[in-house]
């Protein structure tokens, strides 16, 4: 009985928040597809002169509006292959999968555009590390903050053009053999443009 009461309360809360979001005449869900350019900060704390390449990647995100102003956004992509350089010479590659979850505030009452800000958490899983033919490796995951500012420009009732900038804090310790040489801070700036559909 207690479990049923809790489930009923959760469903009621979800119904209320969805109704609040729809009070503005818009559905609570927003799905976007973006092309995003990663510009790595490459702050090398190892003293080895390491850096990781910049690249443009696809991104999908799903937002849920609890109210017309407050939303949560889950940001997803596919595993990305990156190249590591020592000086200007490639020493190998790794893959990373960097989903982020952000809480956003959307500004309302403006005509022709809808700006927002967000903050949240990033988790990056690092795999398939192949550096110096196995002589070096990276820590296998990273937790860090994520900050965001962006804007939706409505095209019609459902579709919008989106511009988005994020700063994501990603870092990994670098190991050569068993020695921890220090931390490589990637901390990329992500600049994206895409389309959104709200329903």
C-alpha cells in the first residue's frame, strides 16, 4: 500500500509539472540535433607537451520542461575517436563517450528568440587507449562540471533553430608505464548549431 501511494504521488507530480509546461501552449519535450565543434583547452600538467585534436561531432539532446522556465537536458553523442600529440607528433588515439545532464533556466516573454542558461554534470568514459604502442595510457573516466548558454529561434509552432555554447570540464591522468605523469585537462569549449522539435 505504501509503495502504491508513493507511485501515485510521483505520477501526480509528473502530471502537474507537465501541465505547467503545457500552460504556455507548448509540449514538455524538446529534442534537438546539433553539429558541435570541440575546441580543446589542452592544459597539460604532465610537462610532456601533450595535446588532443579539435573536431566537429554530432550531438543529440533531449529536454523535459518541468515549467515554462525550468528544464532538464540530457546531452548525448556516439563514442568519439581523438588523436593525442606529443609536441606536434601523433603518439596514438583514444575514444571517449561524454554524456552530460544539465538543469536549465529558459527566459520567457521575449519575441522571436528564447535564450537559456544551464549548469550540470558531465561523465566521460575513456576507452580504446592506444598510446606509444601501449607504453602509455589514460585514466578510464572523468567527472566534471558543465556550463551552458544558448538560444532557440522559433521557426514555427514546433520547430526552432538552436545556437548553443558549452564549457565542459574533462580531464585524465596520464600514465607512462606505472608512473603517473600528471593530469591532461581537455576542458573543451563546445560551439553548436542545430534544429529542435518541441512536442
